[in-house]
C-alpha cells in the first residue's frame, strides 16, 4: 500500500494478532501528548497538520485534532494507524465538533488501500447529516446517509459495523442506516478523517472484529 504520509508510525500491537473477542483501543494519541497515527491527505490544499490537544475527556487527557484550518472544500486530511488492519470490524469513534466555517465534520475511514482509495463515514455538525462514502481515485461516491442533528461542542459516538459487503452506521447508540457495497472487499488500515477547515477533537477509537 502506498500512502502519502508525513510522519513515522508509532508501532502498536497488531489487531490481527488479538483474539476476536477482545475490544481494542486503536491509538490516536500517546499518553504523553503526541500524535500516534500517520498523517496524510486526499485532495488539494495545505498539508495535514494533526496535533494532540489537551482535552480532559480524551484518553489520558488528550484528543487528536487537525488544525491547519484550510477552507479548501476538496481537502481531506487523514491520520491512519497502519497496524490496525481489518476487513470486518465493529468500530466506535468518539468525537467532538469544535469549529469550522466551511465544514465541521468528523470522519472514520477504514479498509484504506492508499490515500485515495478507502471507505469513510463522516458526520457533519453544519448540515446535520451522517454520510457513507467510497473514496476511489480521490473522488467520493455516496453509498448511504441520513439527516440527523449533531451538536457542536458535545462528544458523540459514531459506530460502524462492516461485514463483507454489508455496513451499518450508528450515532450515539441509534442505528441510522444500512448499506451494501462490493467495490472494496480487501482489508486495510483504519483511522480518522477530516475536511476543509473542520476542527474536531477525536477521542477513543475502540474496535472489535465483527462476529457476523
């Protein structure tokens, strides 16, 4: 796999070496306040600038945020954990939308094959929606979605269950929609995703291999 990444990966135990019944914390920040995923970007604009931000509600008092504040609409910063490689998964991401004029989104990406080839579920506090996209050759194609209010300045949980070509998306414990797509069946890394000038705090990313 070829990713356009900017910093070295901080190694963590492989998800594939862990029993399916174990819930795993995929590191986004380290206990001493460093970025624990590998930075990259889809699209155009300023390079991604992810930082560990002090936040009492984040793991060990830290949250991850992309802080370049570039309003370019087709700019999609990402931060992947290359050790967290799965095809089927049950993942829950905690996030808090903070600011952004052009966009104010949070995103969970998975099955990444490159910086231009992956699935992403994104939640927008500005337009009040959760959307599921297939990113292919750097272009987004919508697969599913639902309108739902998402309050800024509040922590939310985004849960994605992927099993083969079937996907289910939940927000704050409520199922929003299901979808199917067969265009990306391979396992790949997972991580977080942003857009334009969004500033969102990302907290814990908890993952279980799905039993479906």
